[in-house]
C-alpha cells in the first residue's frame, strides 16, 4: 500500500469514527423539558413559595387594541387593550392549546381551561408588554390545566399598543399587534 492509499484508508476510518462519536454523544442526551426558574424575575411577578411548575408554554399571536376616549378624560384619546389571541406551544413547538380573552382564558387541547385575574406586573423591556402574574380560577374540567393556581407571563416580545396615532378621527378603529410570551403554569407543591 502506498502513502496515498494509506491516507485514503485513514480518512475513511477517521471520518466515520468521528461521526460515531458525535452520534453517541448526542444519543446520550435525553430530551428534557427546560425547568423554569424565577431567579431573574422582579419580586412582584414571582409565584409564592409552595408551588411547582406544571407546564411551560410559548404563546405566539396577536393583541387587539381599540382607539377610545380616556375613561377619566374624554378630551384625550388612547389605544385601549381589547384582548389577546394566541396559540400555545410546548418547548418543542407542538401546539398544546390557546390563549384568548376577555376574560383571560388559557385552554388546553384536552379541553381543560382556566381563567384568571392579574395580581401584578413588572416591566418587560422597551417595546414589550409587561411581565405578569395571574391568579388562576379553578378549572371545572379535568386535564392538564386542572389544579393550576398561578400563571406567569414572562419573556415577552412585542405586544405594546400601536404606534399609529389615536385621535378623534380614528375613534373606534382597531389594530392588532404581534407578540410572543412564555406562559408558565404553577400548581401547589
């Protein structure tokens, strides 16, 4: 065997060996669900001690706003939140439910659903809707959302009121804006 043939044989055995090592390393990784931590959140939107994460989801959708006169000053107009409409996906991207309102309602594909009331908010960063802590109402339907006590909206992207002008000429006009947020569901431990 000449030097060229030795090099060709080495290349054929090295590449598959490297590929096998890579595949072996990847196969030893188990597909785990990310575990959410509240460490970096503002205190106002942290779930009280004694609860554990039961479900993590990513909501992708839109929020509708309407141009209205301010409730406390009809001479001033503003964009007012009307409601959300989003698809909830698990961390792997599979659709697992929906989020809509009012009232704020999370509905799983198994038919379980919960509504809730806002407890607190914290800034979500420039151009993003706030982070939110919601106290859940009990689900009347068994399923993945049964027993959920709190829902957190975190990792928000977009969703703020439209940048277009809200004036007397545009009263009643509705606009939708795109948003994304993680919804973390918590049950008593």
